[in-house]
C-alpha cells in the first residue's frame, strides 16, 4: 500500500506542477505578445508624428511662397498703375527708345 500511496501522491503533485508550468508559459506568451503590440503601437505613433512634421514643414514652405507671390503681385499692380500715367510713359519712351517731342532739340555729348 505504501507504493500506491506514493504513486498517488506523486501523481497528485505532478498535476499542479504541470499546471503551474503551463500557466507560467501562458503568462509569458501574453507578456511577449503585449510587449510586441506596444512596440508596434509606438512605431505607428512615431511614423505618424514624423509625417505630421513633414506636412507642417511643407505647409510653412507653401505659406512662404504664397507670401512672396502676394508681394510680387502687389509690386506688379503698382507697376501697372505707373504705366497708365502719361508722365511715366513719356519718361520711359525718352529713356528707353530715345524719342523726342516734335520741335524739340536733343544734344548728345560724346565722351
């Protein structure tokens, strides 16, 4: 009977040992999967952050280009207004084309 008692004792003690071993490996597996999930989540968040920085930089560049275009547009509007004035047209015709009014004498000095 002693052998039966020992066998039954060994059998009973072996089952909880296996149960503990299996539960430990399950917790370990859950921990590893959880860790991998967190790492993947951090990678996704980091990539989104980098993409957001790129978009903000591109937006700043486009806003600077818009500002430069507005300034150029304003200077061209001022140039258009000047070109509609008769005095400016006359001075440009004299300087660029060398035109004169009828009856006007031009003296050119040679160096």
